């Protein structure tokens, strides 16, 4: 067995080990995790059956529009189907997702390693070692979002799977092209790969289409001033147009165009700025151009030996050009920043790969040595391990081992004890302390709460979620949570999972937008976030203000008189050693002139009463002005 073959086996073993070791941590709890989980769970419920798409039409994955899925009804389902298959094996859709996601992360860096280490030994040693060093340096110094960041910036589960498959598709297509296959065979392969990638994620299909177009265009440019140049150009245009037709006619194109209209929140650091992102695109294009120029100057034998240089550069150029086109479309009002920023992970990864490859082509290198063989043996595995670990944060948000038992218990409870009523809804709340992601995920995925009726804010903050809900509906919670009210219990299992009458809980907890006798700002209370501004998230003792002004408002219950006064229990943040010995608080009630309170070290916590002027429009409005407000971070 050669060093290259042994290296591939070692890389595969390393990848499997990484997946096994990292299946437990979940690094991000976002709305995307819940939405993808709901589709995986629905596929699993329906015996892995979904409707096959029809060309040119937006199709539903199932017989009818599932109100708990929203846009996931027509989201490309291939990656979710893979997770559902594994989920059925392990009796957990979440386990299925947690297997597919790290497999995709390992897969994308396996593809990069495979491409880099097909280069001649000395070139591969420099390029592979440089890439490993760059990834490690990025982790400790720059923290740029390369592949794997899809699971951290947002739970872009399907996008990461699609990008892993896209890079492998590039490798497969490049091997076909290098084998001397004709244009027709290459077009057929490209069309099939585009159609397959589109069932996973449209971005990966578009990037592969761009790669195919750049590859055909590059080959045509090399035919300039040769006999048959115009015929080659015409064939190239027809070929690219045919491949583009496959992408545009695929139902995923229509579906993702509709979804892309939502300008979501995606933080990719400095590249959230479109000018900076365009600069990144230009940098990747420059790198790709330099590599293609260097490759073109090789003799025929060297070009064959360095074929990976050509195709890696074309992949980077395609990604950069597509991102620039997306930015241009946004400037013309046909796209949005969210769609542009989705390219960042591929662009950063391409830059990391192309830069050391370029360095490896510069110097004259010695002939193959034993050290080069050792690098070829351990290099691929080392690259995969580095790419995998440098992409993920050190601290996870959740643990699979804690959530899966709850998932299985909830499914069993849902099949036996959770009552259903036509038009009614059931939701999960307080299943795990301080983890609303799990509540939202299971509300949609297992209890099938309607997406349009119960939003992320509704379920995670318990606001509006009880409006119009009848006594037949329940909250599934854990014994001892703030929702577990003895007077409202319907059922309590031995494991601690409890069913609570939703209407009863709403009445006792005072959930909603109406004023109640005691407004609890701590994590035990339930306050509609739409009626708060300038406050942080709740903690055990209350909420801190953020900034120099905060507001609380609520509506008086119909037919109920307003109180004559309001009692406050306030604690100030003071730090005399850092120049903050006192703070002033000005409280305004219903537009009346603000009353000032001063907080000092001997009176850091104060309880006081203030008269309440008659409210207008049945609403009580309390304003808090804090002219001396300073955050702990500012004080160091």
C-alpha cells in the first residue's frame, strides 16, 4: 500500500473518530435548529416518504401544507432525509442531525485534503502544511468564519452538507475531465451533479454551476487564436446554458428564491459589511487568477501533475464571482445582505486553501524525499482534524445526551397523554432551565405547534402564546419549573415531565399584555418583551437595564380601575473603585415629570413608592432614565 493510499485510510479513520467524539455537543441554539429539526422529525414520522419534485414547480414535501413547518414545507429535503434515516435507526431525529452535521464538516475538509494531496509530493507538503498552519493561526488570532462556521453563525445544517458534497462533486467532475471525457459526457455529469446538489441546498448547486461555467470558459479561452476557436466558444455557451437550465428549472430554485426573500440575521464579523465582503471576493479572485496563470505556464506534463491547482482556483473564482453578482443584485434591489453573506464560509475556506498552494508553486523544490512521504501519510488526517476543531467553539451550548432522553419521553407522552382538540395547540415550555431553544424545537417538531401562530418569541418568552387558547390545550414542562403549577396540572410522569392546563397557567402567571398586581422582572416572571425596551434578559434577581433609558408598559384589564401608586424594588450597579460611586434614576409615570432617586453605596438597593397619575388610553407607561449608566465592560 502506497503512502497516499495509507494516508486516505488514516484520514477516513480520523474523520469517523472526530464525528464519534463530537456527537454530543451542540454549539448553537437558534431558530434554524428548530426549523430543520421539525422537517427531519416530520420525514421520520411519515416513514421517510416525501413527494418527488416536478421540474419548474414549487412543490410540497408532503401531501398537504404542514402548518408547523412553514417554509420547510418546500425546503430541499435530501440532507434532512439522511438525518431522518439515521434518526430512525437511533430513535432520535436529533441524533440523526448530530451525525450528519459533523460528517459534513469532516467531509468538506476531507475533500480539501484529497485535492491538496493529489499534487506532486513536495508541492503537497508545502501546501498541506501551510493550510494546516493557516487554520491553526486563524483559530488563535483571526477567527474568520471558514467551513464549519455554518454550525456556529447559524444552524445552516443543509448548507454545510451541500458544500461538502459540492467540493466532492468538483473532485469527481475534475477526474472525469482529466480522463479525456468529451464535452457531452462532462455536460451530462455536470447536469446530474447540479440536480443532485439542488435537492440538498441551492447554494451548493449554484456554486457548482459557477465552477462548471468557469471551467468551460477557461478551456475556451485557452483555445483563442487556434483553429476552431469560434466553434469552441459556441459549444461552451450552449453547454453552460444547458447546465444553467437544469438549475433554474429545478423546483429547489423556485423554492429557495421564495425563502431568500427573508432577510435574516447572520453575523459574519467584518464581512457583514458589503464593501468588506466585496474586497474578500476580489482577493480570492486575485489568488485564483495568479494560480491559473502559474498553472498555464507549466509544460503539459507538469499541468497534468498539478491539475488540482487549476480546479481549486476555478472553484475559488466561481465562488467569488457569484458573490459579487449577488452583491450587485442586492444593490439593484433583487437580493439582500443575508443571501450575500452565505458565501463567506466558502470564500474564507477557498482563500485558506489557495494561498498556501500559491506559495508552494513559487520556489524550486527538491526531489521527493522520505519526509514528503511521511507528510502524504499523515497530512490528510492532520488537515481534517485541524479544519474540524478550529471551526468549532470550545464551549457548547447544549448536550445531546441531556436532550435525547427528553425527546423520547416527550414523543411517548405525546402519543398517549397529550390531549388534542380541533383548532387547538400544545406547546413545550421550561423543559430545560434557561434553554428556550429546546422548547421551541420540540413545540414545532413533536407537538406540531403552528409556525404562524406561535413564533420563536411567543414560545421562548411565553408571550401571546395563550391568546385564544382553550382549556383543552396544554403546556408540557418539567416538574419544578415556573410553569409547573399544582392547581393547573393534568398529568405528571415519573420522569418529571408534566402536562399543565395552558389557560389556567396563563391566568395564574398573568401572561400576556395586561397589567397584573405584581410584575416580576426576574426569570420567574413572564413579561411580554414587546412591552419592554432597554432591559436585558431576566436573571434570578431581576433584569438589568441596558443603556441610559428603559421603558415598561402594560394595558389595564378591561373594567378594572388603575392603582393610585406603584411600588418599586430597584438595585443599582455601583463601582466606587472605578469612579462610579453613585447613580441617579429618574422615573416617569404616564408622562408625568420624572422623580429622581440617588443610589449610593449605603443605599444600593431601594424600595420606594411613587404616585401614579391617571393613565390615558388604558395603558400604564413607566420610563427609567439613567444619566450615569455605565456597563461593567466599560469599567473593565
